[in-house]
C-alpha cells in the first residue's frame, strides 16, 4: 500500500503545481493543460479506489490511520477537481463575453425611423423642418 500511496501523494502535488500553468497558458494550449490535469485526476481517482481496498486489508492497529490518509488524499483530489471546473467555468464565461463583444462590435446598426409603419423619410424630414420652424419662430419672436 505504501508505494501506491506515495506515488499518488506525489501526483497530487504535481497537479497542484500544474494548476498554476492554467493561468499562464495561452488560448491555444489551455485546453491541453486542462486535459493533462483531468487525466491525472482520473488516474488518481483510480489509485484511490485501489488504496481504499488496500487500507481495509491493513492490520487492525494500522487500518484507521491508513484510511485517514486515503481520505485526506481523496479530499485533496476533490478540491483539485473543483478548482479545475471553476477555472473552466470562468474561461467559458470569459470566452462567451468576448464572442458577444465581438458580435456587438461587428454589428451594423441602422435607425428605426425607416422601419416606422406608414412613414417615409421624406415625410419625417418635412415634419422635422416644420417643428424647427415652429421652434425658431417661438424662440425668436416670429422672425
């Protein structure tokens, strides 16, 4: 049991150090880093299943301590899994915001006036001109 425990413990620490690579990875390689970390986590979970079996076969005076050590590893790996998922969730949200921003920047906007039912632009121009005359006449005292 001890060699498998030591190997698994070492892998947990390696993953913890690889988590820092996620923040510094460029957009192209971040998926590769995520996949590497997830593969390692999956491998650790399979090791933990084996370690649980082995810990139950330990002599009674060592069994409780062995199970506690395995439970601690399991706890650590679950936290790593959660941290990876949180990172992925933040990345997905950031990518979606970037796509929406690009979509808005590339969209061409038109006025809604031309789509007003029953009005054409010439009629609207005439109305604006009449309103401007009325305003200038009222403001300027009928000049």
